[in-house]
C-alpha cells in the first residue's frame, strides 16, 4: 500500500510484497490489511472437501472410547488393513486432526498441574542427576559420576556435590554440605522416593531410620513424592535440565572435557554454580533472612562395620570386594563407610583408605597388598580371579603381553618380579622405564628394568624426539654439474 500510494505500478508493488497482482488489487479495492479482513469475518464452519472418514468414524470412535491412548497412526493403519486400497498415506494428517478434535471435545480428562505459591525459606528440594553422558574425563580416563543437586525452591539458588552412587552417605554428605554453604536450614526438604532415604518396599513409603535421624539433627520436616511422579519434584527436575545445559555450554567454551584431577573438576563445577546463582542474590537474601540456624556440628552419617579379613587378603563390604594388607588376614577390622571412600581401622589406627566402589559384585585389588606372597606363588597368577586389577597402568599390561609373546614359560614370573619391583621402589619409575624399553624393541626382563632403574640415568621424556642431522653434501651432489661424456660413451 505504501508503494502504491507513492506512485509505484500495481504489478511492481505486488512483486515487492510477495503476492500476486490480483491479490494486491483486492487489498487496494477494500483498503484494509489481511489481518483486518480476517478479524471481521465469521469463522468458517464448513468443509472445503469431503471427509473421507465419515463412514468409518463410528468404528474409530468406539475404539477410542475403549482405549483412549490409541494413536491416530495406529487407527489409520488398522483402516488400511480392513479396507485395502481405500485410504492413501496422504490422508493420515486428516485423521490426526479429527482424532485431536475428538480428544479435546469428548476424550478423557487430562492431568492438571497446579502452580504453587512459594515462600522464602520454606522449602528445599534435592535429587540425583546423571552427568556421565556429558563425557567428562580425568587424565583421559572416563569418569562416571552423579551429582547430588540441591535447590531452594523460592530463589532457585542451587548447589551440588559429585557422588559415585545414590547411597545414603551421598545424600547425607550433599545435604549437609548445602546447609553449611547456605549458613542456614529451610523448614522442609523434599526428595524423590530414593531407596537411600525411603523404605521402597513399605506400602506406607516411610523414611529410613538413618534419614529420619539426619532430618531430626537439623530440625527439618521431610517430604517425599509419589513413586514415578517426578513432576511433583518439578523444581529440582527443571533445574537438572537447565544445569546440564549450562554445564554442556561451559564445557564447549572450555574447549576440553578432560580434567587433570578430580579437584580441578570440582572447582570448575563450583565456578559454574557461582555464575548461575549470581542473578538470584535478591531473592536469596529474602531466604537467608528467615532460614533456621545451623546446629553446632555436622552429623556423622558414615556406617561402621566389623569385617573379618579372609585368607585371600580381602574384605567384603556392601556386596563389593576390597583388598587390604596381607598382615591383617584372620583379623577383624572396623570399616567406616563414607560417601566416597572406605576407611579401614584396626586397633584404633587407620591402616588403609580405599575408594568406594559403585554397584554390586565389583572388586578393587591393590597389588601392593598381595605381591609379597604372589611373587612366591607365580603359578597362581594366570588363574587369579582378580588378575585384571594387577595391571596398574596400560604399560604394565603391554609389558606382560610382550613377555608372553617372547618368553611364554617365564612370563608370569618375570611380570610378578616387575610388580614386586614397583612395590619396593617406585611404580612411576618402573612405568617410565617400561615406556622407554618397549619403544626400543629390546628383550624385556625384570632384571634389566631393575638395573636401569637403579642406574639413576634419566629416562627420556615421551615428548623428546631425536632427529638425525641432515647431511647437506647429498643436496650439493644433486646440484653439481654432470661430467661430460667421453667419445664413444653413451
């Protein structure tokens, strides 16, 4: 219309507006915009083409009334089966619109979600979320882990703790860390029906004794949602999604998903939480003003188990197997189970600290605990149930394979001698010598590795590359003129 009033020909104005000349002429004649024309017209109540499902709609409606969850695609495929050649694939969209309209008018009621009014300092929610799919690694090794995620519902202030499993110890450590980071305690705490906190086989879904003691220590009222109803804990579920998106973006900006250590990764997550919470300070101040005071100290939540050390120098703790020093065989030790580690105590002294394993029927055997006797019984090595744990690095495994290939009869004895050397001297030192030795393709033996280790000669670093000097005389020879051919030479 602007172009027409400025004198532009109708056809040109129509092309610039992206419409046909006839359409432009209609709008010029009525002097109204398309939105104004539609607003002034009554809705169309007639069909522009014949409904192909009129004759079969009663059949379809009967099926929907019995099974409201049937999809339009399923009904359409059933019609194609009953009436071969009558319905083309292009008519599926028509049936989908018809079924959608039936659900809105005559279908079963849909679940209603009720927005809640939140009060400062009233409610906190927490749950575990899986971060393993994000592909974080520590020194190139996969790092499967969970995050105990804590959220204040009113302000959306959040924090978290990396955990190996959904254990009660993880819940207790994460919850207490969140309370002390806040400097106060909300009135209520809501969680999913976690087996670590709720008797899942109990019809009443009651809290476990240990979880009730944790809540009582902080004078917090506990709540749990119904099983399978994650939306009832929607505040923390939504924060799960948004936090994982934010973490993914932060990792992309960082340019690498590999971290030098667990401590570096924890610092990275802490910085991310600080960034996310930066815009919530105003509402957080409202919460902090009404939070309850913290108790004088945290509650000790780790379990203490009395376990007897078996003849294989192992203990069985929470369905997993761990090795301990062989001098404890036959003794009863106290195992203190924390959220991420186990502490082995004997005679009021801590004798070992072990990383806690995830799941069940896992094992962790440290070669230093058993090598003194295994080196005396080399015949037990090939069939040892936990043999795969006796390769502390990939180069130890490569060394064993090289020994098996070149000296199959002595391979087990030689490899155990290497392990014994690593236990007596230095695992890193033996690993460096093996790296250098395997690169030279020289025959490998424990005696040769020990001699090199004791020689105190520095092992070349893996990044050191020796490049031979280039003899430029060969290049000069290419540029030198060829001697003239004598008479009769070809």
